[in-house]
C-alpha cells in the first residue's frame, strides 16, 4: 500500500502531476484507506491542486464537540480537515474547527501524539497569519514551541519541527516589518538546514530574497534569487509553489529597476504556471496586480475584475484601489500599508466599454435609474442587487445577491464551490455537503433568470459579456436594495422602489420601516 504513495510522491517531485493523480486514483479504488494513509493521500492530492479529491480522501467532517472521545486517528484527520478547508477558502469553517480542536486538546485528559498534533499550533498560526491576526498567531507559535520542546527526540528527528517553527515565525515578523526578529528566525533556519534536504534551501533563499525586497535591497535580493534559480534548475517541477513565488519576486526586482519588459516576461511565466498547478486565486491575483501596474493591456477585463473584486479577499485588491470600508489597515502587511493609494470617494466599480473604474455609487445612482427606466439594454447592479435582462427586471434575494456577487466578482478566475459556499452562508452549515446542496439550488434559480453560470471542475463562473453596464461593490457588507433608493440626504425615495422597480406600495413601506430600524435610512 505504501508503495503507491511513495511512487506518487516521486511523480509529483518530477512534475508529472497527471500520472501521479492516476496512480492515486488507482490506489484509492483498490484499497481500504484508514488512519495516516488517508491524510497522506489527501496531502498528495492537495499538492497537485486537486482539493475536491483531497477533501473526499479525508472522509466525513469530524467535529471535536460532537465526540466524547476521539481516537488518535480521528483527531489527526480533524486537524487535516481544518487545514484543507482553509486552503479551499473556507476560512470561517476552518477557523471554527481550529478553535474547537484547540479547546478539545486543552480540556481532554487523553494524551495525543503524532505529527498532526505536534504541528497543530503551527497550522493554526498560519491560518491566523492569512487573516492578519498576528497577536494570536504569535500565541499559537509559543504553544508550538512548547509542543516541540516536549516532543520525544525520535519524533523530532524526522519532523523538521524547528524548521517550520522558524519559517512561520519569520512570516509573522516580516508581515509586521520587524526585520531584526525576522532575520533572527531566518538565520536560525539557515543553521538548521546546512545538511538538510533541498526543499529547505529553496525556502531559505526565497524567504531571504523576499525580506530583501521588503527592505528595498534589490541587489541582495537578486543574489538570493540567483541561488534559488540554481536549485530549481536542478529539480524542475519539484517545488511548484516556490517556483511561482520566485517568478513573482524576479518580476518585482525588475520593476524596481524600471526593466518592465523583462518583468512582464517573468509575470507571464508566473501566471501560466500558477494556472497549471494551483487552484488558489490569491497566487494568481498577485501576478495580476504587478501586471496591472506595468502592462494592463495584457490583462483581460475579467482579470482586472478578479484583481479588484474576487471573493477570496486579498490585500492586492486594496492596492488596486478598493476602499477599505471599515477594515483595519493594521491587519494588512506592513509593506501593503506603505503602498496603499490615497483616500478616494469611490465605493463601487463601474464596468463599461471594456474598462473598470472606481466611482461613487451615490453619484452614479441617477445614471443607474435612467438605465432601469429606459430598459433598452441589459445591466447588472450588484451594489443594490438588481439584474435587468432584455425581458425582465429582477430584484435579487439576499442569498441570490451574495451568490451572484461572488461568482461574477471572481472574473476570469472563477470561484470554487467551497469558497462560494463559505462566502454565501458563512458558518451556517457545519456539514459542507449541506451547504453545497443548498448552494446548487440557488445557482439553478439564477440560471432560470437568464444568467449564464457554469460549473466546471468544481469552479463556478458566469459570462456577463451581454451586460453592457455592470456595478460591483467595494464594501461587501453594505450591499442591499436600499442603496438604489437612498438620496444624498440619507432619506429613502419610495418612488424609486414603486415606479422604477415595480415594488408594491405595501412592500416598499415594510422595507422602509425595516431599513430605519437597522439604521440604513434616515
């Protein structure tokens, strides 16, 4: 049984991902998979970007609060599920599982061991880093350090736990701009890997280059990137994630020198490789951002929409001009805070004639109302939740609104079904399958409205090319039909609801009462 997994790992290291997937599929069909093999199988699927197969390999979701006592294997699988859900974009559900496992470990009298438990707080810290919660991430790393110090010597010898401790600690400190601390962890990592495997040398040189870029030392950054290049050339295809990161940093270093043509070449390669090996939109969006800075004509309109409005929230969207909308800027990386554009009155994106432009929704309101009144061409307003087709004028329900916003906001990248479920329902469904089933019904309803939504390889996308005027919100928590009827003085214009949108007087009155209670209208 182990031979299949070892051979698949070799194929992945050689960059032969399709052959590896075929072998893993065969292994799964021919064997009853339990315990650590489930986690290993899932991890191998994940490493080639097959999240659906990775999730299925782990089996049904294991909730620590639903069990009086978990076996070692069950707890290991629960940790693996929390990690994978985070990678799939289900940040809220993943966070909930991590918190429950943390509570369970602190409350249970049973002693657990093994790598998933040893590394639990490192996994938890990385999830918190992605959300910008550095204080909490540091707390998790302190617990991880204690776990390492208590672990048996034979377990540490094969786990590289200290390597991960210093690499994750570097992520936290470099995110905050604490370079003396981050450099300390990098050098500790370097001391450990003098006789270790190639992967960690690649990690070290890439992280060192990244820190040099943060510090605007592009000469030293290039020296580190050159060292990474030698290692990557020796093992092409072995470390796709680090290779993609290397291409982006090479592009950044050339942009800083004003060598945009060379930078474009690196970005094009990076984007091509990203699409081939990863379902994670955050990686590709980073490439879109730098391409948008130096060669926007090489991006499609869908690429530019994805950069600014993808539901998998990322800091590059704010660098591209998206309003913070109440988000604490201190949760962004320090270098991102330094590069944020100045304050703007824009709170929505207008897509028209092949361009996407930041605008004030209040100032665009009369134009939108005129388009609704004329009803001469299809338009879509995802601030208020209005879809106007050639035949009909539709006010979306809250769930329909959030669903269409997420799918259309993903632009050229699409959005995977798990991230979409999370965006629409948040933590309503602990069993993923329940949320996915409900979501499929919502999408069916949107299709019946004439929206061209497709599902391919677990990814949803929509073709909005027939909508000549599109409006996307920058601040997602403020969406709703009240927006189209709010005047400059904050009062609601009921005539808009009744005359332009055909809302019954009784319904308009009910809505107005509700909006006043919620503080949405004067």
